C-alpha cells in the first residue's frame, strides 16, 4: 500500500466536505467551501497525476479539469452517477445541482484566469428541501437520486424526469445526515440525529424498519453520518453508534435487521463509511476454495482512517492522524485499487493498493449470479415475434425479411382526404419559390413591393422552421433594425401592391409556413417554448420567455415592455402620465420604427400579446382590450373579467383570442365573428396543479394549458370537461419512455398534442427505448393504455396527423406483444361491414382520415410478423374484396 497527500488538491485552505471518484476512474471531484464570501465550490481533478509520479511531473498533463462555483453556500456532498454522465452536488443553499459534461472548454469561475479543461454545465437545479442538503446517493441503476437534509426529510428524485420528485420520505424527527441504497434496489437507508437509522422500501416508499438501540447514547456531534451498504447486500454499516460508551460503526444485518456486530477501535465518533463497489475474492491456498468478502473504509473524528474486510475480525490497517481535522468523506476507485479521503483541514489523502492487499473483484456475471441466488430475479418474459416460424404464404416472405421500423413524424405520410383548414379571409397569401434545403436552419427570402410611384421596396424576410406565430419581446427601448436590399436576385420574390389571385391547386404546393401572412417576419428573438425555432442566424438572441409578456405591476408602478410582430411593435409604459384623475398607462403603436398611433388606459397593463392583425391587452383591474394593430382602434368593446389575466394568447392565424384569469376563468373569443367561443373555468384544476405557465389555442379553438407542476390539460366542448394531456404517473411516464419518437420536432399546428406533452416532460434527447419486446407485463399494459388514450385525445383535439401516427404505433405494439382478441377488435372496427349489411356512414373515417387507410397501414405492419400471417391474410382478403366492390360501384 502507498499513501499520498497531493498538496495541489485543495480548496485554497478551505474545508473539503466531500469527495467522489468517476466510474471511469480517470477523474475525481471535491466539494466544499470556496471564496471568502462563504460560497460553495466544486472542483474536478485529473486522477492520473495523483496515481503516477510521471503524470504529476508532466506539465502537459492538466491537474485541475474544472471548477464550478454555482452554489451560494458550502457544498456538503458530491456524487457521480453510476454511468458517469451526471454529477450531483448538495449544498447549504438548499439546492441539489445536476451537472453534465458538455463539449468544448469553458472560461472557468468568474474572476479567475484559469480556464476549465472540461466543460461541466448545470443541467438541472433541484429545489425541494427547506434546509441544508447534507448527503446524496444515486440508486444502483441511476433510476433515482436520493438527497437528505436538515429539514428531517429524504427526497427521492426521478432521474428520467428531472426535476420531478418521486417521493418525500418523512419519519425522522432530527437532521438527516446520511443516505444509502441497497445494491439490488429494494431498500434505501437513512441515518439521522434523532438517534435512529431507517430502512425504507422502494416498492411503496414506506418505512420497513427503524433501528434505535445502537444509537441511544449518541449525540449530534458529527457534521455528517454517511452510512453505506455492502455490495453483496447482506450488511448495512452505519456511522456514529455507541457500544458500552465507546464509538463504533454498527453492522445491521439484512436478515432480520439484527444489530449484534459492530466495528470498534476508533477513539471518537465514526463520521463516514464507504464500501468498495465490488464483491472481492481471495484464495488462501491452492487446495481451498476462494473466499468472497467485501472491503470498507471508516473515517472518524479522531482524524484517523481504517480499512476492514468482512472476512476478518481486525482491520487490515489503520492510519492515525491522517488529517488535522475530522475525516469527512471517502471514495473508492471503481476500476483501480485506490481510495481517496478528504478532511476538514482542506486536504485529501490517496491510498494505492495492490491486488494482494484487497483481492480480486468478482466478474459481473458472477456477481449477477450471486444476486440471483441470494435475492431471486424478476422473471422477464421475452416476447416472441415469431420470426422462427414457417411462413405459410409466399406473399409475405419478403416482408418478413424486412427490418421492423417504427413510424416517424419526420417522414412525409401519404396524402389522405383530410378536410382542409379554411384560410383566413384577411390573410393575403404570398407566392414563393420552392426551397428544398431541409438542412438550413431557416428560409431566407425577400419581399419586393411596388409602391404607387413605381419605386421598389425590398424587405428581408426570416421564416423560422416550424414556427407558427412570430413574436419578439425586447427591452423598454425600441431598437431599430437595418434592412438590407443587397441580396441576390435569385432570393427575391415579387409581391405586387394588389392582392394576388392564387388557385387552390397553387396553394397546395406552397410551404405551409409561408401562407400565413404577407407581413415580413422579423428575426425571432424569443418565442414560446411550445414552438421549436432555430436561432442559428440570430447573432444575439434575447432571453427567452414563456408565453405572452407579463408585467409584475402595482397601481403606481412604471414598468414597460415592447413586443413585436413583423414590422409592427407595441410599446407599453405603465404610470406614464399622472393626471388629477389618476395615473394613465400609455400604449404606442409603431411600424418600421415610425409611430403610427397612441392610446391610453386607466389601469396598469399586466399582460399582452400580438397577432398578425390584433393586439390583446390585459389590465390589472380585469379589463381586456382587443385593438387593431395598425390603428389602435378597439375591435370589440372593453371587456371585464372578475380578476386580472395571468395568461393571454392568440391562435396561430390570430382570429381567436383567449385569456385565463387569476381566479381560473377561461374565455376564448372569435374576433372576426365577435362571439364567445368558449366560456369555462379551470379553477378546479388550479388547486392541484399550481400556476399556469403556458396557454395556447389551436385554429379549432382547442385550449392547451400547462401548469407549473408539469401537468397539462385541454378542454372538450363536447364533454364539457377538462382532459388530462400529461401527468407524471406511471402510465404517462412509461408511455413517453417507450413510444415517443426520437426525431420528433415540436410543431404546434401539425402536432399540438405531442408538442404540449413533450414540453411538460422535457424528454427530447433521452426518451425512447424503442418498441422492444423484452419488457415486463406491466410495462406492456401501460404502454397500450397510453397509446389508446393518445388516439382518443387526438380525436377530441382534432389532430389528424397525430391520429395516424398513434394508430401506427398501436399496430406496432399489438404486432409485437398484443393478443389476438385485442388485435381482432381493432381490425374489425377499422374494416367495418364486409358484407354490405349496413351502409357506410360518417363513421367510416375519423377526422377526415379513412379507416380503411388506417387498416391498410396496420396490415402492412402485421405482414412482417409471421405469427400473425393468418390474421393478416384473413383481413387482407376482406379488405381487398370491399375495395374491389367499392370501385365497381363507382364505375
């Protein structure tokens, strides 16, 4: 064994409270105090200069890889995830911050000249604790992250859906100072200043057992109580416990949670325990069998560290006065024989072992076999695709050889007879040239307008990809943008002063993003998170906001904001004019930096938004004004609601406007017809969902509401109730993980349901696990429930493109793991009457999509699965018979 204390690993003479080694064993992290202001500091170090003299002496080998001062107070715990992707840190500022390694390098901490070699960025900030976070632990498969705090609770976080909380474990009556997971994921253990250790079940998050006897004589003398579970799952070793007045580390046996053994020898309280992650083995002699055991290290307030083997009654070695203060944390190198400990004196110590010192780790296969023998193994039913069956029909022989691929929303589906959306009569369509450059981040065009005196006016135009409504939120001062006319002639298209005449055939050839308005669309600097927009061509995008502009105002405040749509800008200044009658808020209208109108209102503006034709302004007194964006004139009388609006929006074409008030009232008006479209209340879902963070309306008048807790809802006029689009229960979460496509691009007009759902789930980049059949039975059931619910939601919100996608997903799911009864039920519904006993009615299509088209799509999927070949031939023959009969009747 070799003991090293690298002096260059430090926090500038400040205490180091935690240390951990990356699973790849190429770096380690320290956490503790930072600058003189008491802020927290996380530093990631290269482990190679610690382990080898050559690397330490080599000036080209960096020692400090990254430094992060994100926390505002002392960092108490740092832990790498088991897969090494994430780094978690817990601090006295009550936060848990999740970092991930990004590409490139960063500039380092503010005011520091040292540049970070690795670019670790904050990915998530987890807020939930009411006090200092003292310890962290990742579950064995990185499914959960547990954090404990001085608020007497343990929070279990959902790693796949950060920052959502799975459960808050309450039961301790004192500060919780340590948390550890059972290596097989069945239990989680915690230790507290209330002189107890608790074991919680992960199946229902209830307390399984409470251990108190070994801790009755203990006092709250330690900053932390880091307990640890042995890698074989047999033992839980706690920190500070007492035996006849002497400090010990208590051994809690899994079998009956007995507390008959402990580790003794330290003169003061044991602060931290850490097991090596592997089960070790060593052969005493050639004739005997190898012995399996575990290795652990204990750190104490007596400044010493001891290393033990569970097969021995005495420690392998003890190092006294390792630090000038308490040992606060310990970390084992997963793939190397090394151990790093940190102390309150701000230094670290590294132990380098040889194989003969510790033993040989068990292989993963042997370890899994041990787990199976000791704890059993969940039976995983492997679904059979039937590809080893004999193909009875030559027509499907080629289909069986094809690879089964899931449907994709990025592909162009076959054209179907879907009722087209009627264009807005006030919108002038624009004829553009076709652009096939799909890799470009946006389509750059110019508009050339002929004025009355014959002069040409050329205006650049930026059309973002998948963007339905262009809005810009800027500062209270108007900023002018130069418009260059020096563009190549190939990028021009001419718009005469008169409205062009476009036939329906020509319109069908236009890109649907270019038929909305003739007004040039300015570069979008901030948009709703529901709309995906590329900012590749924007030099400095403004800070993004969620939804419409909302001003935090009072009756005397003088807040202001500017919002733009194309060439038009609306500027609002609250409390601009003080009159004997009271304060007035001033509203300006601008067109290309020229003021075109000015109006006043008697109450502060709290919310407003724009469309291509209108401005919707909501005041603090509950009044609502819908004005012409060109003249400022009121389109409708001033309306009033019980309370002020918290959200307001237009549909993409601007003919529908909607607001949500503080008391939960929701109103949607048809501005062109000057009629109410929807009048309801969402107060019943306010109480359980928090505040509204997003509000959108489709062209069909379907509202979508997103709440702060991640839930999303839409309203059904037919059923007069709210429909749940997303909630973080098992059905929705499993559905997103298994069937949402990886290449999905958010588009509110074409895919409103999945756009809203993906916004709440924040799943892009790590959501899909494919339609594999090697899943548990409950996963298959919840997946089917999710898909069927998606189909019904698409019908109610009138989304035909998404309806086709989910029918295809239903076909893939039933083909892979469905039952014959369920499959026949779906096919019978889509086929309809095959014998002409009843006439075809409006039920022969759904949202304009023919049921026979859906049937044909599902049959194409079944063709690739030999186990369904007889079902395929049965329904294919009936389908072709009906198709032939229908064609003969038309002739």
